[in-house]
C-alpha cells in the first residue's frame, strides 16, 4: 500500500510539474530512455515510468491495455528466461491506477502454455490482483487475425493476436536475455509472442522480419526487464549460473532505443543485433545511443 | 407382461435396488471426474488417484504380474475386489463397474427391449480368460486388449473426449468469428465455463482414434443384441470375478417348481443368469436385484453358504465351464505364440524401435506390465505420446510411444510415470527426469536449411531444453545453392547432453518432414541400444 501511495503521489506531483512548466520544456524534459536500478523491482519499474512522465502519459481512463511480458518458457523467475512477475505487477498497478478499463496479458508460449504461466510466477501474480479487469489469457487460436504488413520488406502479412492490435495501449515487457540465433532477445523479439502461424519461419531472416513485424505490432511503451539477464544458453536457459543480476529496468517510448541500450548490458553494440539495425533503417526508432536522451537513476 | 408383474410389489429388496442405482451413478460420475482430472492442473504432481480403476482390477493385476513375473505393489488394491467378490459375488459388475454402469444407462436411454434369456456365447469370457492367463504365463501380454477398463478409457481418451472438444471448438469458433457480438455475450461465457469444467485444455489428436473408438462403440452396439452383451459374452474380468463368486461365501436362491410358468426373473435378468429351472448362476449373476424385487412370490434371495443346508440341497446348478477341447486350444495357442512372435524380423532392433516414455522399463518388462489403459496418453501435456499400432508387433498395440513430430516430452513434466497404474512407466522425480535419456536427435542435413539451403534457422537450438544446450552451432561461411556466400549458424548435437525429448523435431519449422528427428537410440533403459562411443553411467533409478 505504501508503495502504491507513493506512486500516486509521485504521479500527482509530476502532473503538477508538467502543468507549471511550459509545454516546450516539458516535452524536452522527457527522456528517451529511463534506466532505473534498485533491489525493489516494484519500485524500480515504478520509477522508470515515473521518469518518462508517469503512466498517465500513456494510459487514459477507460483505455484497454495489453501488457505483453515474455512468458515463453517453463522456467522459474530466477532462471531469467521470462519477464520477472514483479516488473509486470508494477506495471499492472500503475495501469490500473491510471484508470484502464482492462489489462490483458498473454504470450504465445514455446513450452506448454499452462506450465509457462504457472512456473514463471505470472499466473499467481495475476490472481493476486483478484480483479476482473486483469486477465492473463491463454492464447486462443480463434483470435489470430491475418494482418497485411504494408511496409514489410521480408514478410508482407502475418497472423497477429487480436488484442495486440486492438488495444488502446500496448506495453511490451521483454526480458533481456541471450539468444542463439539473434544473439539477444529484447523488445522486438518479444513481439513474436503476439503472433501466430509458423513462427519458426521468421528465423530464416530474423532481423528484417522482426523489424517488419514491429511496423504493425508497435508498442506504446517498451519496458525491458534487466533485473536478471541470461548470459548463455538462451533463450530458455535453466542454469542459474548463466544468470547475472543487474536489478535494472529500462523504459522507453522508442522500441529501437530500448533494444539498443539493452544490448550494451551484454557487452555488445547495438549494431550487433540485426533486428535493431533493420528497425533503425526503417525509421522505427533511434539505435545511436549518442543521440538518445538517457536518464539514469539508482534507488 | 402379465398383470401380477405390473403390480407394485413391496419387496424388502427395494432398498438394495435403490442402493445399487446410487452406487452405479456414483461410480460412473467418480470415474468421469477422475478421467477429467487426469491432466496437468498447475501442480507438478497429480492430486487425485486418477488411475485407481486400473489398480483395483484383479484381471489386470493377475495377468500383469504373471507376464512380468514379479509382484507389483501398485496393484495391491485389486485384492480388495477379490475379497469382496469372495464374499458378495460379482457385485462389482452390477454395482461399481463404470463400464457396466454406462451400458445400463445406454440401454435405458434407448429403451432397448430384446430377448435376454439365453446368453449367446456363455463360455467365451472364460475361454478368453484362460487364453489371457496362458499367454501371460508365456510372457505375451494381451490382457489390455480386452479388459473393460482399458477399452473404456482408451476409447474415451483417443476418440470420445477429443471428438467432443472438436465439436464444441468448431461450434464456438463459428459463433465467435461469424455471429454478432450479442450472441457472443451468451456463447463465450458458456464456452469458458465448459473449458473450465469438462472440456480438455487443448484439442488432442491420436493415431488410433478410429480403432479405439470403434472398439468402444462395439460394446454399446452390443446392447442392441442383448443386454450387457459385452459383460456376458466377452468380459474376461467378469469371468474371473465369476470364478470367485462361484466358490465364494454367498449364494442366491432362485425359484423352484412351485413357480409354475412364471419366468419374470428369467426374462428380466440383464445377464441371462437365470436358467429354465429358475436357478441362478452365481458365476453370471451381478446382484442387480431386479429379480429379487420383481419376483411375485418374493422367494429369490441371497444367503450365506453355511445356511444352505437350511435351504435344502438343491440340484447342483450347472455353471459354465471350459471344455477340454477349448482348454487345449488355448494352451496350444499360448505355447505357439512366443516362438512365433520371437522369430519375427525386427530389422535389427531387438528392443523395438519406438521411443518409450521417460521411466519406461526395458521393452519386454514394459510390455508385460503395460495394460494399454491410455492414462499416459491422456496426461501427456504435449500430445506427444501416441498409441502404437503394429509398428512394434502384435504384443505392442495401444502401448504408448513418443511421436515427436506431434508433440515432445516436456522437460519439467513427470506426469506419465505418476499415472501409470502398473509401473510400466516408473515414476521419476524431476532430477531423474532431466537426465533420463529416452532417445537421441539426429539431423537430416539434406533437409536442414542451414546445411541444404544456406538459410539461417536453428529453431531447434532455441528450444533445446537442457540447461547446457544439447544442440549447439558452428558459425560457418557457406555457399548457398544459388552461389552466394553467406555466414550462418549450422547446428550440431552434443551426444552426452541430448536426452531425446524431441522438442527439436516438434518445433522444426520445415513443413511436413522434420529436418531433425529423434530415435530411441541411446535410451537409458536399454544397455544394448547405446550410441557408439558413448560412455554413460548405468542408470539405477528403476526398481
């Protein structure tokens, strides 16, 4: 309760601030990337959104919201293959506080659906809200809609999950981790959990295809969970020795910048990740971190 | 029917009749409940004794132990039924058997009226029983093919349950995608409720849907020829319980000469257990109470053996028995089968070439114990376990194997070993499961894209579940078929790490045939089937 009150107050405060400062300055003040480090993950994610101006900037009362974590694997939170449930919980709380009418969570899992939702800790976390507004839904194959990808260079259409397109607000919450083919799995890769079809086929030209996909599955907000990062044997890991604790969350309205920064956490450069490069070329965001307005905070 | 029969008879057995109906209803409902609960429900352990039906079956217990030549402690509950049968005859068939209950219900629904006086093949169940026992003695496990519970659950798992889901799935897909939102306000909650209660979590597909479905359907069609057609003419479990009953403590006194032409007991008996003389055959009678309730003179009643003196010694009832000829036929078939089965050419795979579930005993012991109940198929969360047909021979039909293109062995799942009623699949803890090698993956480089087409892929590597991945890759520069030079990742398998779970084969994105496939090579249960050069510690986790 304390923490929630804190966030509410902070939101009120920032709202007051943005009223008092002239519009131009307020727009400048908002960073492209908010990077917050700390041990209390609920607070960390709370502050990261706070630095971007608060959830009220993105969610209007009555909005339908999708929060798309990575819940792809039958792994526990400490194994770092899935988004940490606390990071997601923090987001749900803020979204509800902003007056969202519904919050849908889902992932098109790789392991068995129920096992993933259960052992990732996501199912219990969502149940703890006890709210009909918050739904963790198993992928329902009736809800895939063929979508034409107009700007696609490598794919021109794909089946996309209904809520991923229809929601007013789409919050992408990837976990930052190693991946064999793409080297890292970040925000753009996480969108694969919002599509249907023979997903393995994306691998045949993964970087460009993820960028193509990002033209139609475009998050309002990307929140990269780097509280723990999986360094090897990704994307599903399984060995806690492969996990490094960073206690960090990166929030951004620019999906490419979020991925670009996430890459640096692994000692790699943004241009090492094909999807980042492809998306940057398509004008979906900024990968040059020198041109990005970073705001860091340690709790 | 004559008027006296129409009159309501105040019988002291009325209460027992009601009790029987309640018991039957309860056992059918309990059975269906446990059937639906044979599934992952968020816990790594199955919380209900879902396999109890198979563990109280004395026929399965007897034959499985004979065939496996060992005492199977899991099947100890069968003793309860044996003892009850010695005391109360075939009450199990009339009161508790869910197959019998469903058949009775079926007859009631269709109001089937047929001549039930004479059983068509009264000796067949006993002959079948003898045959199964002899085959078990010679190590040929066939009991699961005709056991009523195996037939029932197999049919439900592979045909009825998936078909029900298929129908509701199609219907609610139609309402969702084609009807206006107002309709969906009604249909979607109904669908959600059904999914939460009776429907399976996901659509399942089985290779032997038609075979298992038709066998089960045959039992129900039989009711149109004769009531309890299967129970009278085929069921070897009934025959076994009939033997206990025949030599057990309880007898049922039937009618006598004083009954005149009244045959109410005989025409009403669903089992054909009453003969022309209105004597009741204990090896057939299932104590349904119909005749006791309906007898105008109220002279039919059960009593204990030691009381029989009081009832005057009746002419001995001629119970069904097996002729010498039938016995010899069973014996010679039982003797001939093992050598005939033994000399079949198996293409060099002595222990069979099917991938068995993790924890499965070595092939002969596995088949001896497997009662083909389909519990493991039902609980397998990926739909990977399939019933074999004749791939591994006559004695292997309906036994489970992993068809990895259809589903894989989930890394953290141990449910099949938990539901196996006979220990054919031993229960494994998670640690054992993680290291239990059930097979091995191989690449078909003529199909695999990074090798054959110069196209990046390694979806297999992505899904490989061992914490230190069994599929790794080399970064190589290759010439594509079109002549371009590209740098890409080519996968390979680390023999010591691969456990044969098959997720690579399931997820391989090639349409049709997978470019990576698992075989049972290297399976931990069979020391003869090891990978060349592999030096695994022998596994001692099995009892």
